[in-house]
C-alpha cells in the first residue's frame, strides 16, 4: 500500500477510537460499576493494616510503660530479716565441743578435712579450725577469717588467727538468721545480684531452660516450632517453647490464666523487655523471681532463698549437683520436692546434669561424678519462723512501737535480736520432755493436756535470750509467754517482802510475823479467809522463814501492815504496767500477769534493784547496713541494794530449805541459786521464778481450759526450770553484800542476838544499824564476827 494511503487508514482508525472513547456511558457504567476489579478491597486491606499497626504500636507503648515502671521500680517487697545474737568467742568463754558443733552446723558450715574456704570447719579432738564468712554487722563489716580454737573443761582455752598464728582477743561468728517478717502475700526471697550467680547455675539454666538465651530477642520462634511439633506428635503437651524472658514475664507481670490473649501479651512483653534491658539484667530478675518451693504459708522465690531453704547455705557456696537440683525444680517445685519426692528430684537433677554435658557446659566425667552425689537437702530449711514463732512474735510487737507494718514487710530491714539459739534449743527440748514426764507421773493427766510457757532472760541487761509460748515449739499459735495472763500466786510475795525490808528500822529477816487466821469483809459483805497451803497455823515466825516456806497468813498480815496501795506502787516500780486493784487478795497473787511480765518483776530483783526493760532487739539497719535504730540498755533503780541483797539471800534459803528445795534433783547442792514457787487456787497454775549468776528464768505450767492441773509450783513449773538450768550449766549466784550490810549471829527462833557456838545460832545479814538489840539467853560475852559471811547457812 502506498504511504499516502497508509496515513489515511491510520487517521481513520484514530478517529474511530476517539469516537469509541467519547461514546455515551452504558447502563452498567451509570450504575457506578468499575472495570478495575479489586481496587476498593486493596484500599481496605491497606487501611486496616495501617490501623492495626497503629493500635499495635499504641498497645506496645502501653505495655512498654508497664514493663518500665515495674522493672525499674521497686520490684519486690523484701521482708525484714531477723537475726539471733552472734556467738562471741574469747579465751575463757563458756563453750563446749558439742555447743560449738551445733552453732557451726546451724550456720550452714560444712565439715571438711581441712578448712580452707569460708563456711568450712574441721575438728581434731578439742581443736577446731574454721573459716568465717564475710558479714555486715550493725557496727561494720567483718571480713572472712581462718580461726583456730581449742576447748578444755567447758571453756575456750586458745583462740588464734590460723593464717598468722596471732592470738585473737575476740571473735564474732556471724549471727544465724532465725526468721523474717513477711508481706501479706507471704512471699519471701533473698535478693542476689548477677555477679553473685555461680557460673554452673547459669550454665544449668541455659542447658535446661533456654540454651539460645543470649542469641534470641525475647522470643525464640525455632523453640516454639520444635515444641509445637513435639506436642503434636505426642498428642499432648510434652515440651514448652518459652524462653527465660517469657517465663519472667509470665511470673512477674501477668496473671496465671491460660489464654491466647495472655500468651500474646507474654510474647510481646518479652520482646519489649529484651529490647529495653540487657541480658544480665533480665537474668538477675529471673533468678530472684522464680518459684522454687512452699514452706507452709511462705512461698520460696528466687535462687537466693532456695539455697538456704534446701541446703542451709548461701548460693555462692553451692556445688554443681546442688545448683542442678535447684534448676530442676523450675519444672515443678511441688512435683519434684526433694524432701517429699527424693526419687523424682534425683532423676530430674541428673537430667539437668546430662543436658549440661550434652550441650558442652561440662564434660561427661564431671556430670557422672555430680550424679553420684546425694541430694544433700537438709531436713528443714533455715530462714524460717517455724522454729522460733513465739520469739519472732515478741520481736514484731516490740518493733511496732517504732515502725509501721509496711516498713517491716517491704524495706528489707535487718533486725539483730538477743536470741541465744543454744538456749532456745534447750528450752524447747526440755519443756516438751518435762511436760510428757509430768503427765506420765500423774495418771489423771491425759497426754497432751498440759501446756507451758517459759522466758529466759539475762539478769543484768534484761535481754531476752529465749522464749517459749507452748510445748509445740514450731507451732505459731497462742503465745502463752506473752498472752496467757494467769494469777501469779505466791510469786508476788518477794515484792511484799522487799517492800518490808526497805524499811530496816521496822523489818529485818528475823522480824517475827503473825501467822494467824485472817477474816476480812469486802464491800458486799463477803468474807475472805485465806489459808496456808498446809492448812496449819504457825504462830509467830521469823520473816525469812515465812517467805522460805511461803506462809500465806504471815504474808497477808505483813502486806496489810505495809498498806495495799504501797504494795501496788512497788509492783508498778518493778515493771508491771497494767492496772492492779488494791484488794487484799492481791497479797496472795490474785494478779493476772503473763510469764514475760513476771520476768520483768524478777529482773529487778536479780539485778540488785536496777530495773532494765526486757528487750528482744539490739540493733536495726537497712539493707545496706546503715544504722536505723538502736535499743540501748536503760536502767532505773527501783530498790536499794541492801534490801534487795537481804531478799535474794532469803530466796536462796527458799531453794535450800524451803519450797524450792526439790530443785536439787537437777542441780548440785553447791550451786547457789535463788527462786520462788507459786501456786494458785485449786492447783490451776504452777509457777516458778528463779535466777543464777547468769540466767533468770520464769516458768508456768497449767491447762488452757483453766481446769486444775493438780500441780504445785514445786511439783510442776520448778521441774521444768530445773531441767532447763541443768542443761544450761549456770554460774553460781555469788551474791556480794553491799557496804551497808553486816552479818550478825542470831537465835534462829527468836531473832535475838546470839553467838556462833550457841544452839540454833545462824548468821544473818542486816542493814547496818538495824541489828537486833535484844540478846538471847545463850549469849554471854560477845564473840568476834569474823568469817561469818563465808559460813552463812552452814
């Protein structure tokens, strides 16, 4: 075709196309139908994607804020830690081989052939070598030290630094932790830093829980895929795909519910956590959060506390097979509980060790050696209130005077107390045995029907060394030592006699008292007619005899002569804070007091007339060891030394010749102690209070239903007191007369001046100037008074 014709054809086709384009719209176009199919669907998809991204971003920011606030804020409420007294060692200190072994074992020290590491000890006869732990005391940090010690005849005879050979003047063992004051949700933990986690613990964690921990970003898709395939093959859940980060999120941020929404939150928060914080920070939080056991109501969280709970040692001292067991418990702390299910726990521990070997963390020989080790779990974990609930109760009550409850349960305070664990162990053991023996010796008493309470105190400082609230030492129920307020019976008599002896111009130990019937009417016309325990009337009796044999009638006459109001004031001065009514029955102990309150009264006597408020706390520091509160010794004189000395000599007579003489079944005759029995109507309450040179103890025995126990003070409470004192091996009283006290020979019957060689003559102490003026018939030429004190009561 010629070129000109071709151009004409092209023009015609173009014109035709223009006509087609410009033609009128069809019906379908009028209806708004597009020929571009799917374009609106694409826009909707894009819009929804953008909206979803915005929502996810906003939700992620919301979760990120939650993670930041909780992770960077105060993560856990840390209980207050309660410590016993530190054992102080020096040449001459009272100490037996058995006691030192017990103290070291209570601290979690391990016996080895040669002690070269902290918390290790070795023994060769009476010679010990041990290395202490580094410890932050209230007055500063004491570094670990290797010590050599020798014991002979119940005392320390040598104390040296085993590394240098130099003599040590004083050494303090770190105090054992005896309990905590928990938050309301009963969680407990001992926080550890990342650098305090042993390498083999971290290796066990990675091998058993998340071997890709340092390579993923909070969530591990490969682990999830493997877990899904394994679960599909098994037909049920046999494997989990959660990382350590996800486990932390689940325990720390989320509720226990199982749902896809919670799983989504877990994964998203794990990614956020991993993005915001380092792997070490997350690992440290994980190590402190994980649940590893249950101790009654107390939940054991974190490896730091679990180390004490299962092995009675800090985490840094655990060996490979022990950390493998703790990691194994992550799979199920109750199911693999090594105390209840040792076979399961052993199998799980060995699996963790094998996983460590398979993944190259340890070699196979090391794994086999660790697998051959026993579980090594203690019978009962330390850092629990279970063994000392009554004492912890007392500590908590005294703390409330200075601290709010929230401070005690969340700030991690460190409370150093006066508790002597050795004395507490003796107290708990002897009370349980003593009550069982009493019940067996009396057929009318059913097994378990008797209860008891007892308080052990340092006489001079008023420090409470041990306290028992009942026969079941680990039962945190009714605390009888603090809350059982029972009539104290004849325990009140020394208060009355002290008041009398404080008037030396009127009364001395040989003043004759009327032991005659008494009939008194109250405001309602009721007659009060007290009787002596032996139902006899003894006529005129010397004051010291009336107290030694606990004559009721003589005491009532004396108390009425002194004045009831003055007796009440004397009782108040000696530490009784509750209201006491000035009734005649007061004179025979119709005053309801707790054993702790009675101990306060007798502390004023045992200390020579200087009352020191009984205390269970020495010092308080914060978590970093900074001092917060001190509880210094506060002393107030409530009686003159002379009258207190006379009274104490009289209480020695009680134990030698009076109602307390049966104590010689437990203590040697040569050991000088002082004390007083107490019995209430119908033998409901049996009391005894007594003291030696280094111990004051008050014991109560009775029934919770207030029925008759059938026990007097000497047949009940005194037996417990004697058992405890025998085990404590107390120092003799060793009373020294004040300067204004002199000894004079007197006639034992009349109290008149006598001579050493006269029949019935005894040497008695008097406040200077109050000696008898009347002379006995035997007295001829007055004898010299040399050596009288040494022959007192011979």
